[in-house]
């Protein structure tokens, strides 16, 4: 949904909070990251650019890990 979350707490449920300070949006997932509950609303616009940067970084890390010198 073009927003980023960070893991805040893990029990049998994972509790995620928005990466933007002071944003009230939270998500609860099960141990397989299946959505259980969404709490609050985002107080900011979606972060499409931030997600694109994360995707590129993950691809670079993947290719570095599996490339041969």
C-alpha cells in the first residue's frame, strides 16, 4: 500500500509501526506475516520513492551475495 512499517514487538503476533515519527498507523500480523489487524490512519502521503529505493538496495544486496568475482 506504499507505506513502510518497522517491527516494534514480536510475540505470537508481530506488531508493526509506521516508519514516520508521530504517525498513528499500526499493523498486526501473524507469525507468517498474514494481516490480522490494521490500527489508525497514516498522517502523511504514501512513500513510493522510499519503497523503490528499498527494492533497489535489496536487489543490489542479492546480486552481490550471489555474484562471483
